[in-house]
C-alpha cells in the first residue's frame, strides 16, 4: 500500500517536526491538535526551521514553499479521513492517547495504519484499544526530528508484516535510519538513555558531583555530545520521570526507581528548557547550572 498522505495528531515539539520532515519528503500532511494555538505555533515553527535549512543551503526556497503548501493544519479530527497513516504524537499520558484513538478510529480509512510516537507506553496495549491491532505500530522519532537520523520502529505483538514494511518504507522516504525494537517498556533508546539520566540526577543528589562536573565528566570522559543533566532538561524532566515510572512499573525492578531529586524538580515545575529552569537556569546566556 502506497502512503501519500500522513496524518499527525499533536502539534507539539515532536508533531511539528514529524510534519516538517514528511512534507519535505513530498508527502501530504494533515496536522491536528486540540488547541488551535498549538497548530498555529507549529506552522510558524516549521516555517522558521525550513527557513534555517534554506539559509544553510540544505534546501532551496522553492522546496520550502512546496513543503509548507503540503501541510494542512487544524483542530478538526475528521480531516484525518484522508490519511493512509496517522502518527499520534500527543502528550505522553496513556489516558490521553486512548481517548484520542477512541475518537479517531471511526474516522479513518479501513486500511489506514495507526502509529504512536510514544516514548515508553506499550504498543500492544495501545493497539488492543483500537479496531486494528494488526495495523498498529510504534514509530518513535527523536528530538529534534529534522536533525536526528533515527526512527525506532516497535512492533506490537499483533503488528503484521505488511504494516511493518510500509512503515519501514515511510521512514526511508523521510530520510531516516531505523532500529527495530520489540515491545518492552521504553523500547531500546529510552531503556538505556533515561536510566542513565536518572543515575546522573541521583549522583547529583548524593553530592558525587555538581551539575557542571557531572555533565563535563560524561561529555569529555565518555564522548557524549551533551551532558546527561543538560539532555534531561532538553527532553523535559516530566517526560523523563514518566518514562522512569513506566520502566519501574513495567519491569518491577527497583533499579528503575526514579531519583527523588528528579521527582522534586517535576513537582516544583522545574521541567527543563521548556519552563526556563531545570538543572540549568535558561534565563542566563549561556544557561547557568543551578547546583
Ligand atoms: P508536547 O507537550 O510538545 O506536545 C503534545 C501536544 O499534544 C500538545 O500540543 C497538546 O495540545 C497535544 N494534545 C494533547 N491532547 C490532545 C488530544 N486529545 N488531541 C490532540 N492533541 C492533543 O509533547 P512532545 O514532546 O511533542 O511529545 C509528544 C509525544 O512524543 C509523547 O508521546 C512523547 O513521549 C513523545 N516523544 C517525545 C520526545 C521528546 O524529546 N520530547 C522524543 C520522542 C518522543
């Protein structure tokens, strides 16, 4: 089955990136969100990010205009009836995703694929709440989507081969490299990455190092491009905590216990870059460590 129209649900930081890359690859895109202002902000962000690509010589101005013209944004979910695949990229809360699928499934083409960009929630469980577990799959893009090369593809227990092959071909068309994961809590990338960030927060809590020394140690000592505390701020500390909780509950192992300092940051609303403060203070230029 040829995919020519991609639906994206959720116009936040991931949804706008997925719409951007799909449109640039020549696909028609329907981008929907519950909030009209999220759609407007996403379209403006996509325009600015495409302008940056034009300025750097990566694409020409005509390609930018053509990509923008392929994206139809709005709050009316019925526009998703045109889509061959719908990629859900809404907030990382299971009840939000389940209510979206309940609302959207009756609107879709009978053979449309449903994919979720979830960072950690069981694809099998989400799929079971729809009418098409065999046509349901995890398509996990990395942030920022236009820059990061990887898409992790997660097969639920019922995902069929035709769906897997169509999604692999779509990722190729979008210029991404894929890694295939089985459906276990947090899949591959976040199974390894988020406990490392959590451990860095725990080391900070215990006073093993301060923000600066912990980030410098991993950057210069382990060749990481970003320190783990800066990366946690970039992902969003609320998202990191949500993933640790999925791992803790799903694996039943105390080694995945969220660091109490991570919990405290989220309770304080210090969620990282998006709120202006996390382990760094982003009102300063350059951002200053808070501990
Ligand atoms: P975000 O908070 O930037 O965007 C979420 C969007 O979903 C918001 O615009 C919100 O209005 C919308 N939304 C909420 N309920 C909705 C509904 N019922 N119908 C339609 N739209 C709705 O979040 P972000 O970071 O874009 O994350 C989205 C998904 O992508 C999550 O599942 C997250 O785990 C995953 N993800 C996040 C990454 C990251 O680094 N932030 C990386 C890879 C995946």
